[in-house]
C-alpha cells in the first residue's frame, strides 16, 4: 500500500464492529490492498460472523466487543445509526491510549454528538463516511472493490488529533478512495441532497406507481431509477431520522422544483420546460464527466 501502508503500519489489529456489506467490504478490501494487520469482526449474531469468516472478510470474529477493543489499535463502527450510542458506550469501557475510533455512518452531526457524549477522549474519534454502498446487505454481499474510485468524507473537528485523522484518511486511500475533509454540518447538508433525498425519492416513485398502476409494464428505466428503494428499510429510517432537519430542507427544495415543473406544464410553456430539462442535463453531464 506504499505511502498508505507506512501510515497504517502501526495498526497491528483492526476491529470492525458490524461486518455487513460495508464492514465486510472494508475487510476484504484491506486484505486485497495488502494490509498486514489482523482484522477482527465484531457482531451480535454468530451466523453473520460465520458468513463473514467464510467470505474471508475478517481473520477472526467475536461477539464480545470489549475483547476486540482491548487488543486493537483502531476500531471502525459499521452498525446502524440507532445503536451508535450504545456501541460508543461499550468502546469507552475498554478504551486505551492510542486507540483510534472511526465509523462509516451516513450522517455525522449525530454521530459526533454521540461520540462526545460517551467516549473518554473524543480527540481520537474521526468521523468518516465512504460514499459507497449497494441495495444489498450482509457479509455475503461484501466486495473488495466496493470503495474503489469513490469519495470518502472525513469530518474532523477542531480538537481532533491530526495523526488520528491522517491515519483514518490513509485507511480509505488504501481502499482507492478519494478523501475530502469537511465539517459534520456541511456533510449532513450535502448528503441530504445527494444521498438521503434520492433514497426518499426512490421510495416515493415506487409508492406512486403502486397507487396509479404501471408496475406490470415497468422496465429498465423504472428499475434503475428506483434501485435505492430496495435498500435496508431500518437502516434508511435511522439515517433519515438522524438527518431530519437537513432532509426536511431538501424536501422543501424538491417541492420548489415540483412547482416549477407543474407551472410549466399547467401553462403549456414548452420553452420553460425545455430550459428546465436542459439545465438538469448540463449539470448532470458536467458532474458525470468530472468523476
């Protein structure tokens, strides 16, 4: 892992709490990248942990978070947002000097608040959000290339230890991610627009088609547009609730766009409709060309 390998060389054991799609993909990705430390998977269900072992996501597994934390140099929290506080509480009971704690949570302000509330030394917590995923879940869906060529957002605060932040950044760079630093608040506002609202919109489209009719004739366009509606409902509910204010603002902006479209159609203003569609096409094409 060249430079990243040097920055991760002091991580002799890494604990991944929650070895589902994200946690499992981190494990398989690190191993493919040449990470030489030991990777321990932590979970509540022995069945899921056994699957993670069979798919070589981790080197060992345990249902005892304390045991894993005690012997690890870094802990990655990859559980649903609803149990972050509980997880941090347990980590705090077994915290030790030098332990770096990070996460993969889709919102950051609530996660940081939970970390500040429960961790004894919040300077060693570094919030992170790899912008990658799938509508599938569980360790059997883990892929070593899940994060490749995608963006990871790191959200350090003023009192975050710089060495810890750089170690976490090196972890994600080793998985071939582009790392961007921003505040937790900026992250949540932007994620509401490009991630949480699209998940909500996909669910809306499915409900609309189910109400009006048409699922029996739907094809690839509908399948591609609504793919996110098949994502894990409890996880998505946790995310939307945690980022409620930013998502509500994004819904307000969505309502404004609906009204723009409605107005152009009601007045039969073809020129305005074309301008609206062309602007969206240019914006998306420019974005697609840049990634």
